[in-house]
C-alpha cells in the first residue's frame, strides 16, 4: 500500500510539474510587458481629455473638452495633486508649453494662457489667431503642435452637409486645412485635403498627421504634411484659389477626374452614395498620376484592424520602451488602443510598417505625452459623441514598460526582392527557415465619395525563400507579386523564439510599399526553400484514401446527426474567429453598446439572415442614427462566413 501511495504521489507531482512547465511556455501577452495604470483625478470631474503636455518641471498639463486646463503635480506618483489653471474655454483639443505659457486650440482660436502673478492660475487669456466658424458641431480644431522655429500648426475638421449629411464640407475658410500660425498673430494656409485631422505629430522637425476613415478616406493612416500638399479630401479645395493658398489643385480639376457621386432621386433629393461591389473604381494612386500634389499616406493603418479613429502621433524617446526607441506610437480613439509605426525613407518618400502595440485602455485614446524621465507614457481619453471600446467615457492613464524584453518584430524593411524582418529576440532557426511560417498578401482601398472602403484588389504574394541571420535576429524573405502603393500584410504565424519557443506577441506587420529600394537581390541558392506544408501535402493522398474508406462506413444516423448540427446556430466561441478576422469585434460587443450597437440589439431588429448579409456588404447607417461612426462596407466577407455570423446574431433573440 505504501508503494502504491508513493507512486500516486509521484505521479501527482509529475503532473503538477508538467502543468507548470506548460504554463511557463505559454506565449506572454501585451499586458505582461506594458502595464496600464490608473491615475487619480479630482473627485466629481468628468475628465474628457483633449490635450496633454509635460511641463519643464515634470508636471503634466491637461486640457479637457469641457474647456478647463489642469496641472497635475507629481503625475507619475501614486497620489498626484491637481490644480485648476484655466477655465471657460471652448472644446480644447490640444495643449503645448512654450516659454512659460500654455497654448491651446479652442474651436475658433489659438489661445495663449499666462500666469503673470505666479499664483498658479492663468490671469491672461490672449488670442494669438482666430479663424472663422460656421457653427456646425463637427468643426473641431486640433493642435497646436510646435514647429522647430517656435511657430504653431493647427488643423481644422470639415463640417457636414444639411441635406447631404454624409458629405464633408468646408463652409468657411480654412476648414479642412492645416494652418501655420506665428506668434505675432499672422497665419499662412499650409496644406489641405483633411477630413478629420485629429492626430498631429512633429517628428524630427517634420509634420505628420493621422486621419480617420470617412468619405473619400478608405482607411486611416499616417501622412507627412508638406507645404502645398493636397491630402485627398476635396472639401478644402474650395479655398485653393485664395491669393495666399499654397495649394494649386482646384475643385474643377479634381472633379474632372473623380466622380463626386452627387445624384438626386425622382423627388429631387440627394441620394447617399453607397459602395458598389462590382464597379470600376479608382484608387489614390490612380488619381496621383494626374495630380502629382496629391500626398499618399506614408503608412496605412488598416481600418478595423489597427484602429478606426486614429489620433495622436508621438515618438518614443531614446532609452524608453526598450527596443522600440525612436519609433512612433499612434493612438486610436475608437478602439481604445495604440499602434506602433516604423518608417523609412526610400527614394525620398516615407513608407513603412505598422504593428499592434497595446489595447485595453478604459476609453478612447486621444492624446499621449511622455513623462520627463521617458519611462511613462501618459494617455488621455474620451469618447463622448464618438464612441469607443472600454468601460469608461473618459480618463487619464499611464502606460509603463516593466523592462522585460517582449518577443516582437522590431521592424520590417523593404528589400529589392521582398522584406527584411528584424526581431527583438533571437528566433528558433528551424521554425524561421520554414516557408510555411510566413504568409504575405496585399490589398488597397477605393478612392470615392462613399464613407470608407472595403479592402480591394486583394492578392497573394508567394514567399519563395528565407535567410535567417547567424544571430537569429533577422530573417530576409524573398517575395513575389509585390505591388507599389499597396499595403502588404506580412504574417509570421510559425516563427518561434529560440529559448522558450514563444510565438510572437503580434504576428502581423502591415507594410505600405511606395518604392522598392535599389540593391542586390538575395540569390535563391543562399536561402532556405523548405516548406513543411508542401511536405505534408505530399503525404496527403494515402491519408485521403484511408479517410474515404472510413467515411464509406459511416452510418445514415451519423449523417443525419451531422445535418442537424449544420442547422443549429453556432456558438460565440465558434463564430468568434470570424468576428475577429473581419474586424467586427473592433466596433461591436455581444452584450453592450460600443462604437456600434451590441449584437443583442441588432438581434432585436429581427433581420433575416439574407438581410444581415446585405447589410454587412452595404451598411445602412440611417438605421442607427444614434451612432456617430458609420460602419464601412464589407463586401469582402464571404457569403458562407456572413451567413454563419448572421445565424449567431439571430440566435441572441
């Protein structure tokens, strides 16, 4: 009996140790390296953050959409102390510090706030420059950002139509423009083509901005803003003929090339333009051939995958966030997350790659600022009127790195015959030298007056060879069917880390390729061409014969049971991979309102499966007028998958 008991104990211990080892090998997640920490705010304050800036002494300036400016003392401590610096302003959506004063962009002006009697409160509110307003609710003003010479950049949202409520309009001068404002009060129009230019970033002395999907904007992304550039939304072209405009593109020129889709019905009312699945369409690249001043995005952030309402752009300081120093972080208001972007210049033009970085913030990420020591990123949040993922309507949080090294793609660079992927940790060479570990596809978006665009012209890019560096930190892949100005989705499902055999935390990189660099191509003879999937495929015929024999012996009762199972509505766990694949979870939650309505609310509408199928391909935002963000058309979702999603939604009734 003693021996039996000892053996049982030994087996139990072995099972426990095996379980512990299995858990230890589980791939870590974002939150295991980058912690989101809450910050205490004054009691009773709804902290809808519109602007953040760090002061020279390390204090944090916070502006709110409700018109207040606060100073947070010891902001990276457990008990920060708040004082109110200014109030009574109008929807402040940006804040900077310069020469002892704070500057903020209100709806209609750039304002300088000064504390001349040194009592900790602003006693002088000075208008630096004021611009016109029509009074439309959507005329947000974003900024300012400081240029190297001490001047300011402020961007202006477009308004929307009365009858054509879906169409962006520039009703008064410089809406849909970037304004360059100087301390002495004069303003120079700088560039146009902006729809909702929420995220400005001054990176190494150059101006960049992020844009949201919408009319004329197929997907969000990061653009470099050059003086005189036309970014793509035509509303601001109304003012391009003004004497002080540096933009030479005209409305007439633009609409001679692109259909504005201004169609009326039999009653003389304008018809909202909808996506047409099988139509001849144009892309940004097509129009740029005729309008050279049209500025393409440096990096596209695929809509619904890497945000839906891209916001602030900040550069990671040297010595911060480990291997990612010098790279960019881009916030997203709708998905309450942050992406990581790495750019390179090829033939004088920026292009580069984007990765997911950190999700799970309590509300929409609008503004970001680095603590003085560079170890903490302050994240300001809001969602009123815009909607976002997360449990809260507002907030201020901190993102802190725990100084442990995550297994990630550090960057991806374009090569003459493909891409070079650099890792933060050495890879397991066997997995990294297997072509089955890699998958590349490319796609683009339509350029049209419709709200957003599905991915179009999707194509596969076969990976023909891979060479892993001796230190295991780089993998160069030879890729066919590259296309200029397309997004290339580079997926590394099978690559593993050397020591623990971890998967990558994020295995997708989205590279926007404008130019293929010059240089030597990698000879295929120097690369691995082993593909485990092809080896498995070669062994399939025998297995298939055996499977057919087994299937022939299956009883009629089993077949009937399988048929019944097909008719049964799928569970959430069964449909979740599809919801993730087609980015549905970016905007919808099963139980609660998010960016879009909860699936339970959709189920209450009692749409048939065929109706849901049609609404996925061509949504009807007028069916849900209480939601500010329109759902983009998604005709790329296969019918079988869409019907499976529809069956699950209808099961929620």
